C-alpha cells in the first residue's frame, strides 16, 4: 500500500477488525477529527484502496458447507492464466500466490461432497496446472 501514511494504515487496520465501527469511534481511536476520518475514507474508496466492505460469518452459521485449501503447482510461467481461470469460479473464495513448493493456494467452498468432487475435478483439468493437493478444513479455531 504505497502512498499511505500511518493514519491511513491504522484506519485500514481498524476497519479490517470491524468495518462497521462508527466514524466517531474511529476518530476517537485515531485521535483525529471526525471529518478527517470521513475525508480519508472517501479518498481511500475513490482511489480504489478500499474496494468494498464485507461480512464475516462464524463457520457454524455456514452449515454443512465444505471448505478446503488447494495448493497448486503451475506449469512454467502459466500462473497468470491459471489465476484468471480460477477467479471466475464461484467455488473459489480466495486466491493467494506463494513461494516454495506450491505456486497458488486456493480457498474452495462447496455445498456438498458431490459438488466438492466436481469442483476439484474441474480445477485439476485447467490448462497450466501441473499438480494439486487439497486439504478439507475440518474446524476453525480462530477467525
């Protein structure tokens, strides 16, 4: 995040913790005027630093949804192609590039084991994927 000062970074950290924190409370925590927070939020949104706000649910609320981490080894320099293909899949909740043995980590979700099996099969057939390894997430202990 280039071009951000310490107040911007602190504001973003507070929003990551709770994006519904009132502007007045953010101003108090940052020790700045409420107008300063409003102006910074508007600038961060306008500049595309903040692209949206979301809701995080407890895993128990998600019911029987299957969640997993798939590590992916990409053939040669095909990572951009693979990432583009995975971005369009509604079963891919998040994508991370990484170093080491695996090139990409994909967070997957499905409503049933049958659907999960179809998702895995489709992803493994994507051009540019050399190898994958998938681990189903059994229980979340901290969000």
